[in-house]
């Protein structure tokens, strides 16, 4: 089973750069897209609704920011939008497709501008709520694959310039500790199961892929899927946004 995750910086902009043309060649079972920056209603072109997929969208309340989508080759049993977080669900940050024994989700975490304590506090609140939610769903008799832009880099291997970014939101000590706890309590960084390279980055905040790379786009999977990871790659040959698509293959049948 192939799952592609991609943070788009605006899905219309990514489409103009050839994202959907590239997607046709990938034979993915799921495509999880974040940061659409428009509503589903705004997507009038059939390009955004490939015939081989069942597409689902969850928009920001204003339809102009954030937004997530999941394209499923096989019809899901249910679609869940939001996480039950009143202050965040209206921002279009989470959508989940449920099958018999597994759920696949697309996640967009909040960001905080450098030095903005109010935004950082809100981002930390989201992580606290998300961490509690992920621990609760561990008790369900199903596995989870949560793909997306988590707005955090986990270890020094995931940031090109650690000294420069040590005080930047996304690489703060408390954020990295949150990821540590997540991976100690029943979840796994799927990409790191099969790739330990030090220079695998998925996001370049300044758009320059020669410097300041981050790996902040993850497939976080429940521990029961740890040995189902077959392949993982960050696609860098073409640029569709400041983020690169993450391609993961799993030895899983729905």
C-alpha cells in the first residue's frame, strides 16, 4: 500500500507547478494533502478530482487558509473530520479515513512565528490535546497512519542548521520533547524505520533547497505497523511547494 503525503502551500499553486500530473505516475492508494489554502468549492477543475480516487476535504471555516484533504483509492467505511478540539477544528486541520482495522489521516499542525509567544502557546496547546487524543485511540482495536505537516523537527538530524534554529518554533526543546514522548508511547516515525540519513529534509522555509532544510513532514504510525514499513522516500526532483512529497510503502492490505 502506497501513501503519499504533501503540504501544498496552496493546492492551486501546486497544481500549476505540475503536482497532479506527477501524481498520476505514482500509483498511490492514498494521497494526504495539507495546507490547501482554499475551499473544496473553489476547486472547479476536474484536475483536483482524479477519477481513480474518492476525494474528501475538510476546509478552514473561511475557506482561505489551512485545509486538508485525503484521496482514497478504496472507498472508506467512514470519514472523520476534526479531532474534537473546539478551538482548532474550525481551522481545517485533520481528516481521517476509517477502514476495518486501520485509519489513515491527513494532519496540519499550527505554526508560530519566531518570537510570538501567543502563537507558540496556542501551538503547544494543540500538541497537548493531540498527544492526549493519540494516547486514547491506542486503546482502539485498529492501527493508525497519520500523515502530514507536523510543524516540528524531531532530532538534530532533521534540521540542517541546528544552531540557527535552536530557538525557532518547530525546533524548540519542548516541541522535540513532545515528539520524544509520542515515539516512546506507542507510535513510530515510519520514515526513520527505513532511512537514517542525516540530510533528508522535506521543507525549506525560505524556498532555497541549498540551505536551512527541515524534516517536519511525517508519517506517524502506531507501533503495531512498525514492521510493515517497506519503503520511504522524500521526492525532491521537482518542486511543487516549499515542502516535498513524502512517499511511503507499507506491507498492508485493507
